[in-house]
C-alpha cells in the first residue's frame, strides 16, 4: 500500500479533484488555485517516490493523462462559470488544451520508438563490442526519463496564465501562458525527432548478433553460467559471481532477462543477456564445454538442447527443502552438491537422478564465513568473558505453497525474539529476515512488522539501561570512517559512469579491474566500520543487501533459523544453531526429515527450548552438540581440504574432458557414416543453422 506519506499524498490528490470541481462551480479562482496546487504537488510526490499507488490509479481509469485532462476541463468550466465563455481567453484555453492533448500522441510515439530502437537484441557487460559495431550515444536522460510526466506538466504555464487572467480580468497573461505551453510541447516533440533516424539509432539486430558471435569466436568461452528468473531472484546468480571469477577456464555468464542484468552485482566475468530464445540458440557457443545452471526454470531448455556441452545443476543453496531434489534435475548430465548429504537426498527422494551423476564439490561461496575451531582464539572466545554474545535470527520466507512449516516468522517469530531480548544474562539480537518475507502471505508480513517493533523497542530500552556502557569516541571514529568509505564508494560508482541506456551500457560496459578491486576492498572496510559504529550490545534489525548474511554470521555466536540453505551455510561456521519445527512434526521426526537439523537445538513454536542454545553460547566448553556439528559439517559441506574452489575447478575440468570426448567420438561416428555433409555438421555441433529467422522473431522457443 505504500508508506503513510504516500497514502496521505494519494488521499490529498483524490480529494483535490472534487474540490477543484466545487471551486469551478462556485466559482472561486483562489479556491481553484489551492486545490490545483495540492493535486499537482501530491501527484509529483507520488511519482518521485515511484509509488505503487500510481499504478493502482491507472487500473481504475484515473491514470496520469486522465488526471491532467480533468484538471484542464475543470479550468475551462471555471472560466465558463465566471461568464468568460464569450471572451477570447476562453477560446484560447480550449484551443490550447486541444492542441496540447494532440501533441501527446506524437510525443508518446516518439519516446516509445526511440526506446524500442535503442533496445539491443542482446545486452552485454565486459564484452568489447565498441570496436566491432557503432552504437551512438543515448539521448540526454532528461528527454526520456519520466517523459510523460514532463510533457504533461508543461500545461502549468497555460493553467497559471489562465488563472491569473481570470483573477485579474486580463486576457493577455492567459494568451501568453497558453502560447508557452503549446510552444514548449512542439519543441519537445521536435527535439525528439532526430533520435529516430540516421546515425542516432543502433545497428540492426543481425549486425549486433554478428558482432557478439565475432567476440565469442575470439574469446572462446569454455564454461557458462546460465540463469533465468525474476528481478527478485538476482541473488541466486549473484552468489556464483566470485566463483565464476575464480574458474581456471574461460567463463561466460548468460542471462535471459534484462531485469536480472540490471540487478547483477559487479563482476569481471563477461555477461550476455539474451531475452529472445531464437537469438540465444543462434549464438555461436561451439567452444563451450560446461554449462552451469543455478535454477530449474523453463527457459533452461534453450541451452539444454545443445549436446556439445555438458549440463550441470549447481543450484542456489543446499537445504532439505523439496526444491533441492526437484525431479527436473534429471535432465542435466550431472548434479553438483556440496557434500554427501546432497547425494543421499536424491537417493531417498528417488526422482530419477542417478548416483553416478552426482558430484560433491563443496560450497565455494562459503569461503567468507569464519570458522570457529573451538580454541581460545576462535570467534566465540569472548562469549563467556563478559562480552554480550550475539544471536542472529534469520527466518526464511513463507514460500508459495502456504505450508506452515516453511517459516517460523508467523507462529514462532515473536516468541523467539521476546525470549532473546529478555534473556538473562543478556544477549544481543540481530534480526535479518528473508527479502521475500511478506510478499505472498499478509500474515507473514504482519508478523515481520511485529518482530521488527519488538527488536526496536528492546534496543531503545537497552540504550537507556545504565548497565550497558559504550565507547562513544570509538563509535564516532567508526561512523566517520563509514562516511569516508561510503563517500569513496559513491565516487567510484559515479566514476563508473552510469550509462544512458541499455545500448550505451552494452557499448561501454567493460569493468575497470582496478576499480573493481578497490571497491571489493572498501566493502570489507565498510563491513568492519559498520559493526564498530554502534554498541556491540545493541539489538539491530538488518534489511537490505548490506551487511551481507555471511557478515552477520561472522559477528554472531549462534543463530536461529528455519529449514533453508541458511542453516546449511551457517553450519560452516561451527557455531551453535537452533531450527524451529514450525510444522510441529516433533523433534525426532523433524530430524529424520531434515538432515541439517541433526546437530541443532530444535525449537517448538513456543521457543521454550531456546535456553539450551543460550547455555551453549555462554559456555562453549559445555556445548553438548559441538562434536555433532563438526561431523554434520563434513557430511553437508564436504571436507575442508581440498578447498571448495579447488574441488569445483576439478569438477569443471573433468566434465569438460567428458564433453570433448563425446564430441570427438561423435565426429568419428559421423565421419564413418555415409550421410550428407550438412547433416553431419548439424549432428556434430547441434547448433542452429544460419539465422533463417527474422530479426524480430525473438519469442521463446519451446522445441528441443
């Protein structure tokens, strides 16, 4: 529904129009001026905020153009009620608004045409297309950004002039205002015209695709990370970027949606975004030997159809959820899991994935997680020496199926947090909810808000408690350091040059490696400064991308969560953890069904068992589950040596050899057979023939 300010603005705007009508009927110029100002300002505020309510208004036939048109019609009504219907200014107002309304059609058409012509068949990052094709600069951002709103607001000159004329009974000001509005509208349209023709538009699709193929032929990518999904799922591909940067083969990332590209984290790996299925299948990927898939989605079929590469499901997490043993996984040549647990899950699920097709490669993404070794130098060493220990509450989201066992937030969240903030001896609570929380279930959203309120209230109470003292000077220094780092990051972001549009970003979107490394270093410094910028006992609600989940792991002494990959990842730390049995299966059945909780404190929805977790945090030497966690860690995530990235690289190399062996064997069989050479070429590469499909045909292709 939006924020309270947005709701208030929407209410003022909608109430403003009846007030405009009343002012016109009375008639009252001054009342009309006030009501018009309210509607203009409220409308502008909602657009600046990008409010969801703006879209809702358009659904009930109260869209932007309609709102402006109604205000203009009511102004004409005001002039008529003031007995100005026979005055030239009245006819000037009618002519002005008709002409202005007519100008909106060519304006909208030109804006749409420019955007469509500048939309590339593929968008890229870290790929040199600039030397291969000519891509002109984007139009000035001011011309296209919120263009409809800018065009419509040109009526302000006419509205203001006509109201002054009505108040002063002086037609001249009205004529001037109307003239300025029409003149500026014509100028806006005229300025857009050059950008729809000639050298101001990018090359045709065939030229762009040929340039991409030329780059592919020169770069010869060997390993591809393929991803398709909604913009909210970008984290699923972002988690693999550092791993792709560390591959010993030439990597490439292929995305299917522009929204994912726009939300992709910075990377040095070449990226190609190919929205059209036909365009994807026409790319020359003949050098690729291994394709990695982070999600099971329908568009995977567009690459799965290519037999010259081996296809691997790597997923975007490792948990006991049903998604981790999706029957779709049997379409891949191999399924890579972190440890033995993933292999056993598929065996138990019996969904058609053969044991010999499963490879254990560890979890390279877990390298940033600090591991507690159990000694006095470990991250938890201070938990029993007077320092306030930290407990992270990181529930997962409610999911799509309405299963009450998906998340603890609805039934147990308040109980967990209340017991943590009231614990004696005290602990600090970090609450980091899943970013999807509340997107499906209103109950989950309401529970999240209640938990947030609990944490914030407890934080305010602790700040006023004289038992807790802090080094204010150190925090001020940390805040100053945080401000310095953020300023430098903003400077580097500006230096990166936000491109005018997709075409410019494709042309110029090559990462500066040194700048990329500096940003990575600054991110690490930012994280340290962030945690030092407030007291170590302060409860905190953490949302957004920063600090990252793994950073929260590293400053925590224990965690409470739900069945999800978060639990499997936290196990890498070796620290105590608790998992909520929200579906009320019972502790033994819960452990039987969910491998990751075998070394956890099992919580009921009442969270009565939370004391066991807190006891382990306060006295690590009396932790009864420490040995179980160590054993479970190896079972779920594999051995510490060789490192996960070494295991991953070895798996890539082994599968690439299998792909090459297959291709050589296929060539031998084709060479021995008496078949048409064209058919032989198709069998060997299984890539599409030359582009016989028209450039505009980019619909998804569902045939294999």
